[in-house]
C-alpha cells in the first residue's frame, strides 16, 4: 500500500503539506502504508525529514494509486484511473477549475475534496480555516497600522504589527499581540479611530481564528444593536468587537415573512442584504462567511459610495471575486497584500495610501503559517488516510467502502460526477 504526496507549486508562498513526517511514520509503522513524496525546496518540512520518517522522496508518483495534495493540480499531472485528494475549488462551479475537472473526467479519475469531508451536521472535519482567520486578522491589522500612519499621519500601536509570515508561528503572534495589548491599555487610541470597532461577518472556523488573535488585545464585545450606543461614550483604550450572524446580514424580501435560518439556506433568493446599516459604525470589517452567487452580497459598490468612509479596511478572508464583497476584484499575495478601492471613481490601486477603503484579499492565508497549519491539518487528515488508501475504487459508487464522512466528499468516481454533485454539469 502506497500513497503519494504531490509537491505544491502554485506559488512561492505555498509551503504547506497535507501529511507531516511524524504522521507519515505512524502510517508506515501502524498501517503498513508507505509514502512517496515529491521533492521540494520550499516545503516547510525538508525532504530529509521525510526520509527519516521512512518515506521515499522522488519525482515519479506513478506507482501510487492515491495521491494527496493541497491546492489545485495542473491538468497534465493527472493519470488514468487514479484517485486524487485535494482542495479542488469546484463545488461552486468555479470556471477557472472546470478545465481541470473535465480532464479528470476524461481520464476516469476519482476526486475526493477535503472541503466536503463533513460530519452529520455538515461541519467540516479537515480544514485550514482557523489559520486563515489568524493570518487574515494579523495581515488586516498590519495594513490598518500602516494606513493610519502613512495616509492619516497618525501613529498607533498597530504600526508595530508584522505580516503573519514574518512571525513564523502562532505562538510568536500571540506573544507580540500581548505586548501590543498592554500598549493600547496605556496609550489612548487617536480620535480618528475612537471608537475602534472591528466587525466579524460569520462565526465559523475562520471567524473564530480571527477572533482568537483579536481577543488577545483589550477587547469589549458588543451586540450589533448596541453599535449606536457605544458612540455616546466610547473608550479609547479598547477595541470594540461585534459578531454578525445571518439574521443581522439579511431579511426576507416579503414584509410578511419572518427570518428563518434554514429557509435562508434553502431559499436565499427570498432574502435581501441589510448589512449596510451597520457599515457606518465599523472601523474594520472581517469577512469570514461562506458565499456563493445564490446569496445576497454583504457589501456592494453602492454601499461604499454612500458611506462616510469611516470604514478603513475590509479583511476579505473568504475572497470570492466580486462576491460577498463586491469590490474584491482580484486576489492579493503576501508580498502585495492590499489594494485600495475608491468608490467615487470605481477604481483600485495597489497599496494603502489612496482615497477609499483598503481591501486585504490574500486567497491562501494559511500558507503564511505553514508549520502550524500543516501540523493541525495532518492531525485531522491522518485518521481518514488508511480507509482512503485501502478502498477499492473499481467498485460501483454505491458499494464503495469509505467512511460516510469521506464518501460525502467524493465529487468524481471513475470520471463520473457522483449523485450529490450532478449539479456541476451545468457549469461544465
């Protein structure tokens, strides 16, 4: 029994791995599963560490029936009748990945997508979301500090925040934020950002990761309906945090209908966004929601045109192009992390020094914390690996012996869309 691990090469920042050497060693010793991994000079764990764990390091993965990766795989990498496990970014019918999916179909491949490995309550079991939240919060506050200093000419403790990749690991982030928190308690924040209000759209893994970082600072949590009131007597030695749920973001189009969460999930077209009523009170907005085109947008171009521009930064961790945040017109990278959207001219310019709202839209944030994120991901994935590797994929789909959580994530089986994913045909 052998599994392959593909080298990540989407960009220079992608240093993560789906299985760390420690877990590769356990799979060999406890399950008799050998690992073959492609060499990489940027992966956070060295080739040598995999060799010491008992893995073979070589370019050729052709002898492996099951191959694991993280990001999308180039079309020319796939081989006939193989099984591939990775984040395919296809379940929304993303047009840029439909050629990849077609190639897999033509070759009779099986595709298992980490994003759809879920429990009975549809909660994801294998994810990087926490680290996307952590890195996204750090990078947004980094941009905030520089925006205040270089555009507004105001010095704050936030200017000392580094980008996530400059810390190395989460523990270093937390230690630095503890120091910054003490400074905020001692030194009043400037009037231009008092009250300093940071809003979180969403409350899942990504949002919790972002809040985990912010909560190290002196934070006072308020409810959305209290935002107006904190302006009457705001503190300049704390940050106000507000978390928005679905009932704060949308309302039924029909005045005779009450908000119902399940109905919103089932019939999003019957609802409209009401989020713009909160925007005037926010200093920073962190977008952490799942979104697809069926749902109303969270923030539109029109919303920002009508705003008084107190909103400084949108940390768009979810990064759907022209999606929940309509002005997210492109993705950014750790070496060019933000752009500024000018609502008056409907234009964007890289950086944080121009008129408008700064947008942070890095689409692979966990790669800025590759060590911690790989360890946690591997820990979650490892229990499922033996059943994935040992399964007989020549069987018909209804007889395919996989844990129910994994079987839900089989998008393609022998080149055919499985019953739950037949809807993707319309995107092909």
